[in-house]
C-alpha cells in the first residue's frame, strides 16, 4: 500500500461546478496534511494545510480531514479554468521530518 | 525577490559527470528540504536540514548523492557519477515553523537531463 494515494485523473468538471479531490494515507500517526497545486512545468504551491479533524475553509477552497478513516479531501467551489492543474496531497510521516506526497490528481475545468 | 531561489534552472550533463545544484532559502527560514520529482509523480523526499544539521536523509538516496548546508543558509546538492535515471526536477523548499505548524515554500526547481 502506498503511503499517500490519490486518483491520478484527469478529473473534468465544468466551469462553476464543485471539484472534489480525495486522498488517503497509511500512517495513522500523521499529524499534518497539505494540499498543493502544481501547474505544468512549475513548482508546487501550497493551497491549504489542515491539522485537526473537520473542515477548514479558505475562500473557494475547503479541506476536510478524517483521521479515523485516514482520509483528506479538497473541495474547490465555483471552479475556474485557471484551477486546471495537478493537485498534490502531502502528509507528514510520524516520527520523521519527511513529507510524503501523492502522485497528484490532474484537474481540468472546462470553460 | 524574497522567495526560494535555485540555480541553475536547467542542467544538461553527460552520464558519469558530477553536478551541483544550489538552493537559497527564504532568509529567516531555518528548515530546508530537497526533493526529486519525475514526470507524473509527486515530489519525493531526499533530505532535510534544520539550520546546518542534516537531520534526515532518504534511504532511497544512494551514496552518489550528498547535500550540505554549511552555515545554515544556502544549501547544495551534489550528484556524483550521474546516471540517466537521475534525470528529474530537483526541488528545494524552506520553512519556519510557528506554533508547531509550518508552510513549505518551494523554489522553481532545477531540471536535470542526463544524456
């Protein structure tokens, strides 16, 4: 089992719709969870961090964490074509300084 | 520009040559990370520095890879006797934890092609 798993996509949504991106992780001791956006040929950019169970909202983005289910998700409301990118989920590995990234989900927002 | 910078941005080398990359973190950041990313994959952790101390190194990193952060500021990553499999984007990130939480800021990366 991979440490962090994401569906590679592509996930296609129409402009204005809600995009839902999911991530599961294997380390029950993980404490920190992150969503990064990466445009083609560019470096990752942090969108959201979440550390406790529940929802965290920032503008059009909502991160949801469920530690019991080892599941973290990202919702993007009112999706825009400029949101088209690869979204990377990252998790800190307990007892280490390591950040483990998933392979990313490619999102396409259709105008 | 006060972000993380990396040099060079692109490097083409022949198999067997040594290469060195430099990362300049955001000035007040005491944590520095190196990652490697290949096409279609997420960044893969290579090593971590807190100030000048290298506190963690991936087991995936062979003896051909070495990293330093001599004065706790900039860092270098050297790859000796490069192989074609080393072709990848090498990313540096820095952070400064606040109240147990940290945000990693990534540099633009160095794209390495080994011929």
